[in-house]
C-alpha cells in the first residue's frame, strides 16, 4: 500500500504503538503480535468486491471509516485500548462517522468513562459527557445515540456527582421515544442509595419503572437491597424480597438477593434474623452459593454460634459446595475465640481431609492462639504439621512461637526457634528482638537483655519505644535507676517520645525505692510532654502526697484528674478517703462518700475496710450492729446506702461506742 493510499488510521496505529513502546507498557514482541492480530483481522473482514460502480464509489469514500472502526473494535476487545488512545481515535473517527459508527463511538465512550485518574485523564466521566455532547452536535442523522450510549451518559453523570443531570438524560431518552431498559436505571439507583435516599430509589423501582413500561431486573432489586441494608433497614429489605417472590415470575429473588440482606443483618448483630432468612431461602428452593454459605458461617462464628455454623458447613458439603480456606478459617477463629482450641484443631484436620490446604494465615491464627492460651507444646505440634504440609512459615509464625516460649520463660526453645528462623532465610525484625529482651528481663537476666539490645542496633535495627521500655523496666526492677534514666535520655535523643507506659515504669521504680522527689518530677514532666497520667499513676501520686502531709497538693491533683482525661474510679476515692483519715479531716471523708454515689460509683469491700481502719485510727470503735450491717451491705447492693448513712452519722457525731469488734475484716 503506497503512502498516498494509506488510510489515516494507520498513522494513528503507529503513533499509539510508539507511545506505548516508549512508556514501557508494550514490549516489542507484544507490539508485533498486536499488528499481526489486528491488520489481518481487518483485511479478512473487508467487504467483498463491488458489484456495481456505485458500490465501488461508496466503499471508496467510506473505507477509511470502516477500517478504523474495525481497528478500534479489535483494540477494545483485546483490552489494548487506553483512555488516551480512545480520545485520539474519537477525534479521528467523529468527522467521518456514519450511522453505524455509533457502536464504535460507544466503545470509545466506555473506555474514557471507566478510565482511572491519570495525568492525561483527570476526570473520565466528565470527559465522556463532553464527548457525548460532541456526538449530539454532529446530528442524529450522522450518529444517533442508542440506549447503550445514553446509559453510559447517565452513568457518567452519576459518577461525576451530578445526579440531576443523570435524571435529565433519562428524561431526554423518554422524550425521544427510546424504550428505557433496567440497565439505564441502575446507576441512578446506585447513586440514590449511596446518598441515603433509599426511599426515592424504592419509589423508582416499584412505581416509576413499571409506569414507563420497564420491568425491574434482579440488578435493580439487588441495588435496592444493598442500599437498605447499608442504612440498617434490613426489615424493609426483607419485605422487598417477599414482594419479589410474590410478584409472579418476573424477577424472583436469587442467592445474591438473600446474601445481601443476610450480610446486612449480621452487620446489625441480628444473628437470629440472619439465620432465619437463610433458612427461608432454603425453604424456597434457592440453593446457596459459596459466598452465601461463607457469609452465614462467618457471621455465626463471630457470635460463637458454632453448632449452627457447623450445620451450615455440613449442608455445604452435602450440596457439593466445597468450602474454601476462608470458610474453614472462620470456623477455626470462632472456636479459638470461644476457648475451644481442640475443636479448632479438629477443623484444621477436616480441611486437609476435604482437600483444602490451610494457608499460612490459618496456621498463624491457630499457633498464636495456642501460644497465648494453652502452651507451646500444642502450638509446636501445629507448627511441625505446617512444615510437613510444605506450607512455609513467615515472620509472624516465628514471632508467635517466640512469644509463647518467652512468656513461659523457656529460653532454650525460644533461642532454638530464632536460630531455625535464621536458617530458613528469615531475617529477625525488631519485634523478634523485643520478644527476646522481654524474656530475658522476665527471667532476671538483664545483662543478656542489654546484649540483645546492642546486637539489634549492630544489625541496623533502631530500637523503638517498646525496646527502650523493656530495658528501662528491667533496670527499674533491680534498682538501677540511674541506668534507667540514662536509657530514658538516650531514647529521647533518638527522637522517640516517651509514652505513658515509660513514665509509669519510671515513676513506679523511683517510688518503690523511696525517691519520691524524682518520681514527682517525672510526673509533672509527663504532663508537660502532653502525656496525661492514667488513673493508676494519679492514685499513686495522691497517696504519696498524703503520706508526706501535702493534703492541699493531693486535693489539687485529684481535682485535676477529670481535666486530664483520667476519670476517678473507686481506687482513687479509696486513696482519698484513706488520706483524709490520715490527715484527720472527717468532714472531707463524708463529702467523698456522697460524691462517689453522686457519680454512680459503688463502694467496694476495700472502701468499707478503709472506713473501718480509718475510724479505728481515730478512736471510733464500730459496734457489732455496725459490722453486721457492713457485712449485709456487701451481700446486698441495695443496703449500701444504709451502711453509708450509718457511717456518716458515726463520723459526724464522733460517737465512741464501748463495744469493739476487731476480728471483722472484709
């Protein structure tokens, strides 16, 4: 073919392939294959020789357009048509388009409308609408839109967030006399449901579509069902399913319809309703698919309804619907979370019998749970079976085993697992080293923990807040407080911000060894750094201030708790009551008791013990009646007010009785 007779689209093809080769999207071999497939295909589909001169003239005038359409169609069907190419080809085809070109133009519109965001195409739907408008300006005699083209336009309007334009396009379809089909309504319904306008969507499906002679299909109803379920209107969704079933055979509900609502019930924690709907689905003779069964089993397992979950599993097997790994994993997780690890192991073995090979996620879940709840022996057995099944453990697998041995203090096996991990090509990460340090500190081997800490840094792994916290805690427990502060300073120098656990560890360490001034200094530094102490730290500091006679400071600290986000609990009030007894301020004790009840806190046995001890320390000797009432109040919550009233009266009157009961302690 000479350059004079070469059609323009061949230049377009060359430009498209060249651009893809330069960008690396298309290899040279793939480019050759594309040309080999497209060009002969077009030649094979060329029309037969003309019968008359008129036909020859017609084909001579229109052959470039026809061949270009063939080229576009081949690229579209093969998936090689990108959005940038579609825009170029649209510009090429539209000026020479004929009525039959509408199908090819629709393919170009579809490609641009579905295009992801890129530097060339920032808004595919908006570009597609612009292309449609250019087609409309070309005139209906040249390219008349079809319902498919209008459907793309409506979808683009909805995707661009212009729902009103989508309805305007629908109105134009109806005005031109084209018959609307359910596919056109789907994007409108989907957008209405996304905007929480399910009432309007229901009105369209139930009333407007039939009025326009358009029978809703299963996709229309499923879109509605999902919208209602997402809005937690599953009861209305069930009514819609019943309406579908009762409305003849036009559009009966299928497995997807039921599964959508069942999933919605599970999201609302309506397990019984979900299971009832599942049984109703079976009673109507609708066979569940693997998605339905997986959804129902997963939902039942999450609420530990394991008997029903096993029943659904057996039904799947009876119906020759083979459960997949995800289904079995849901059952294993359900048994593990309910403490039935032997049943979880049974399910694991059942998987293998039915030809389902457990994946690494399933094994990890089981090993981690066994390490935390039962012990390392059972977890190691599962680990060995994992190796035998040729499933390769990952870092998470080894970490779970390491943590299990570390918690039990089995340092030998812990180090053996780490060595095995290295032998199998797994590089220990920071969490592995943190587990090792925790184990050494737990066993009192602080020097080994520090050695591991240094080894981690030598391997290029920077310590995190957990690493430093573990070493600081170990140092505080054996009284090496200066070394602990040195690590604390190093942590800050490394750019790590100490958290509440780090401060609490240091405050507790200094308090335990009687260095209250440093503990108080750390307490206020903690607050200055934006780490409000928790209730336990506040209570410890309040107790320390009372013991030093700093009653005013203790009260200020107690008043500060709510503003710092630490809501006082019973322990905090017990600490305050004990402190004011030490200070001899009985009136404050009575006020604290009233405040406790006012905010809904119930005194505990510790509270009553604190009151008894405080009264004895002040020379107030409770009599037998007082102690009997106290004992009764611990057994009956409705007597708490009675005993507190008695304590208030005794404290306010300072009534010293003669009968002393020293043996009653709660």
